[in-house]
C-alpha cells in the first residue's frame, strides 16, 4: 500500500471515524485513501473555517478528534480562526495538512508558504513527515497528542510524495495521558476557606461542567454557601431544570468587577483567574478583587473531578438544596412582538430535552442565555476563543457527533456570514440543526465597543463599517440557495410555530428573528 493508505489505516485503528475536508492537489492520495476505509465518514466543508469549526463541535460532543484534511499553508490559514477557538476550548483536533512534495519545495511554487510557522502558531503539537515509512507512525503520534487531556490541537504536515510513495509499515495504537494529579495540600486550603468564610466563589470551567461535576459543585455550595461561577464562554456546560445553577461571569469588565466585588476567596477548578477580553482606558484588565485570596486548585490539565469529589467528602456534602436547583417553571408569552428577553423564555419553554446549543448570538444572546436556565436539561457550547464565525460550523460538527439529539444554533447576522457555507454542509449531511439568526442588521457588539474604548464623535463613514443594511442580507434566499429551508419570524406566535416545527422535523432549518 502507499503511505496515505497506511496513515488512514493507523488512524482508523486508533479510533478515527470522521474526516472533515477541504482538500487540494497535494492531498489527493489522502482523499483516495478515505475511500478504502468504510468506517470513515467524509464530510466536505466549502471553506476551511467550516471544516475546523465543525471538528471542534464534533470533539466537544464526542470527546474525540476528527481529522481535518487541509490544503497547504493557505488552507490551514483559512481555518485558523476556528482552530484558535478550539485551542481555547481545549478540544481534540487533528489537522492533516498536505504540502508540496519534498523535492518541489525548492522551486517556491505559488502556494509555497511558511506552513511550519502557521502550524506552530495554531497548534499544541506539530510534526513534519520526512519519509513515507514514517507517515503512519507520525499519524499515531498525532492522534495520541490530540487526545492528551483535556484535548490538544495536533497538526501533521504531509509532503505529497510522502503520501503517494509505498510504505511497508503501519503505526501502533497509542494511548494518551489522562489528567495530571493535583497538589493535595491545596485541598486543605480550599476546605479551610470554605468553612471559615461566607464570601467564597467556587469557579469551575473547562472539562468540569459535565453533569456529574455540576452536581458535585452543587453539593459543595449547599454545604458551604459558596457561589458557583463559570467563565463567560464555555466549552460545554450541562445545565437546565433539576441541575444546580452556575452563574456566568459577565462579559463587560466593569460588570464582571462588580459581580466579583466583596469576594474574599476564589477556588479555581479547570480554569484560570478571569481577565478582561480587551484593554479599556481607565478600566481593569485583571478582574479578581484586590486582596482576594486565589486558590488555583486544579488547572485545566489536572484532575478537577478528583478535587470536587474530595472537597465534597471533606465537607460531608451529600445533598443539593432546592434553592440551588433549577425548576422547570417558565412563563413564556403567548402573543406579542419578539424581543431578546421573551425569545429566551420561548426557547426555554420549547427546547426539547437533551438539546445541544451552539451559542454565538453576541449582543442578543446576552439576554437569551439567562432566560433559559430552567429549560429541560441540555448542553450549552459557546465562543471560547472570541473569534466570530464559529457558531454555525460548531453546530454542524455537534450534529454529526450526536445525530439523535436536536441541535440549535443561536447566531448574530454579522458573525453568521463568516461561515455561512456551513448551511450547505448541514443540508448535504441532512443534519438536525435549527439555526436561529438574530437579524439586527449590524455588528452591534462593535457599536457598543466603540463607545467603551472612548472612540467618540464618529460620523456616518465610521458607522458604515458596522452596518449590514446596505444592501440588506436576504436570509431566506441565502439559506434556500444552499438547500436549507428558511422562515422569517416577527412575532411570538410565528416563532412558537416555526421553532416547534423545526426542532421536531429531520434536516436543517433557518429561522430569521428580526429584533
């Protein structure tokens, strides 16, 4: 067999099931090899940002990597933004990037670039293959690296001749390392502050927002009175009725500062002390209250579940109080115009149990999110790296990972245009995704940021850089052109009807919400 076949065999043996791809000439032997392994599901994205974002969503919901097949430096560069988001989420991702044949690089062909530099700037692990015989072994190492706890971005650079030439070996099945041990002395510190002070926050994030961890946190809060808090944007959070409420840190720095005011001790599990997204004139960058005692009990690489279990045991925490648990009591309106506030209530009422949310609704989502706490239990994913254009592909990958669960994507209109090609992939794969586009005809978050950074006295030319109404985006046309049925909703009655229909029917739908 050739080395491309040997690589795919090795990856399948290690557990590969899905290949997201936007390939080119240098990857043709890898494309051909996909056809030889029926266990692999090949999924085409019409832009590399769709490919990498979908792989992130797939990893968040499946717990394992897909392989992304990308073309040279420009292909990796096009996928960079959503690789960045995945890296911040600590998702598992394997990028297989074709390069020019080893003997062709010297000629500086038009698509030659600093591929290694691009890979190193976006990845946790990078390896360039130098011979066909090493390709399957490098593939095994790449798979292993991608699954190092809690997840990593692994990029394997494959010169074309290292794929098409013969190979007489295959890679091994390699195991990845699990979470690192915590410093158990810090458990005593955490226990002491939880029993000696009433102004404590248990700040959890990363991998430790699954249902089991959330319930452990609820027991700790019940026993100690600590507030439960998580990051503004999360990888995956199990939330809803019957589960403890964990507050999200506000996005805006001054609001976050006020939110944390008066806290004496913060215990961090799976995440780090919060910082402002950006610097602002006269505002703090580091958000923990001055003089607050910070206990970083478990980093994102460490065993946060062990930490939570042991704190529970030390506190004798065995129950979750009813005051912490969310109840499925929702008072959604039956009529009227749609607003971000009542839209959240409607979604909370109508959301099917075990739904998956991909949230990139920006300004509108800030009001939807807090109104969905008491919906039926669901998983919530958000924009961990802050680079917009993630929501649609994230939902696409999640739907491939969990075909029996409804997926709902909340997206701002400006951000959705970054990776609108995701709709085509959703249609081609017949994915159960309901895409809700908040159409305010602007980059509204940037209008807010303009004032926050003190860039005042702007005129019409500056404001035009935030406006999306000239020409107006036609979401029904855009969606239908890619095979996805679409509706526009203006009222509570219209949204209730169309959303209920969309989540209960197979295949993708787009609902434009004008607010």
